């Protein structure tokens, strides 16, 4: 399958049918799903429908080919949404930040993106930090209505964003867009 993006340590490629089992396994880890479903696994049909809809990229270690998770980079109402989900074994290695930064840069450099947005629960400090390290800035806290709220939902969700012109100001002088 074609490579969408390479970083120093990761290869990102579009998600395909052959990846569904690994994605279902990822969504079955209670710790991975803690801030998404309260730890409940995602049904296979839901994983398939979401991940095969486009804009999701399987992430593997460049050196070993080992599956580490996925990244999302697709159009949404508010711009281009950046998201990710990594296996627990990949946490704390900087993969989320590395992949997120590379996607933001590719979006602005090559894909004509004007605004990148990211969302997470207010209490998810690790994901908030990844969004900040990728250059996004806090925009607002909001309180969506969830049919089955999980612990921390009462504190709401947060939106982070980065506009093209702000990204250009953050970049070295060699960036000419």
C-alpha cells in the first residue's frame, strides 16, 4: 500500500481492510479507550465503518514495521481534524507528537490546509500536550451531550486549532508558501 507520510521513526499509510483486526484490538484496550468510551471496546463494525471512510492512516515503526496505532487527518466542519490513537506499548516514546507535527506540516506545505483542529477531553492532559507540541493552541472548552457520559465528561472537551498564517510564523525562514 502507498506511503502517505514518513517521519524519522514512523511510516503512515492509508488504512485498509487488512488492518481492521489490529484496529479492533487497539480499540479493545481499556486504557487506550479510557478517554473515549470509559474503557469499553468499540464494536468491529463501527471500527470498520469509521476507519475505512478515509482520512485515517496506519502508523508503523519505520525500523521494524510494527503497528503502533493510527492518525487521523481529514476534513471536518471546523477545518482539518488531527487525531491519533496509539497502542499502550507506543506511549511515552514521542510517536504521537512526531506524527502529529508531520501531519500538520504536510497539511500546510502540500495539501492546502487552512486550519487544523484537534479535540480531546479536558482531563486528558497527555493528548492536550501532544496538540500543543504540534503547534495547536487552546481555543475553547465545550460541553457536548453524550448518551453515556464517562468519568471526566463533566469538565467538558477542549478544542485546539492552528491557522496557516500562525503556522507560517512558527516555521523557520525557509518556509515559503
